[in-house]
C-alpha cells in the first residue's frame, strides 16, 4: 500500500494514535541505551521520535517507501539515517541492528513474511524484532467506525479487516513463518479526544491509506451519506476514541 501523501496529512489521520503506541512497542522490544535500532516503515517518524528519545539519533536508522515521509522524518529527526526503501528489500547488511521495529506497517507490506524475514536478517543473532497492527478484524481500530459505515452503505466496500496481522494471533503466525523464535504477544492501546465530529471526519478526506483512497473515490452524494452514517455511529461530541493494536516480538 502506497502512502503518497503529505506528512501533515498522515499526522492528522493517524499520527495522534501512532505517537501513543510508540512507547509500548519500544518497551516490548526491550530498547535500552547502547543499542542500534531500525524503524521499518517509519512514516513521518512517530516511532522514530521515541527511539531517538531513548537512544539518541546516531543509534537510530529508519526506512520508508514514501518519499514525502522520508523527507519529513529526516527533517524532524536530524542525525537519524533515514532511507527510501521497502521492508522487503532493506538496504543493510546482515545482523547490523540490535532490534528492528515495524509500527502499523506489517499489514501494508506487499509480502509480510518476506518483510519480517528481512527485518530478522538485518537484526543480530538473538536480537529482537517487534511489530504491531491495529485490531482491524475486531473492530477496535481508529478507522473501524469509518469502515463499519462504509460496509453498511456499500456491500462491495473492502475494509482492512482481512489484512495481515489484523486479527488476534496472526502476527505471531507471521513471525513464526519468517523464522523468528521465542515469540511473545501483547496488546497496545491509544486514545484520542475529539472536540467535534469534523475533527474526526476531516482526516478521512485527505487520501491517506485505504480509507482515504476509498473516500476520495466516492461521488459527492455517496461521500455525504458516508459522512452522516459515521456521525450517527460515533458518540456526541466531545468524545474520546480508544483503539487497540495487536503486538508481537520474536528473536532473530
């Protein structure tokens, strides 16, 4: 899945949740001073920021297939080695990192097992690979109300619940298929306060990810109907949405 959008669009769409997931994923990966780590599919740098805070920029590398995200992450985190690359083809030799992370990325990899295998390849022996994916199948993602409304209005709407890692236990299955060992699972959460419905709805019109692409492809009347159905499904403003993600870690 391509994210050919501006970094600030992603920030508005998912960034407020991503920054909250980052500490939990870093904790799951056992990040501690002296390590060298890689952030795969870094986006504009939500997890990168947490890794820099713990380790310093010289100890952090990051990759993303989106040119706009690479530019944003580089600008936001001077000193971090940020490169344009996909998870399935990481531009590093074997075993150079102590830990490798993928936050909200595995479900968008073109080949998740290949991507996780690459993450394991660039991680030292007995180093940690860790990842998380929203509980899309369980309807507990930030975008779940959007897709519920879309499915009610359009029986052909393809939501994200079938993507890799989106259901309980699937990340561990993918980790095992990629050859990772001593697997552990966890659940991460984040919550965001919204002062109005429009604050929640607006980011869906920016074209970010599958939900944004779906919204942009609709005719005006269809989009309006979707907007109003989302309004009906959400609490009266102001409201808080809590979202949950499946997480897993394994040893390379």
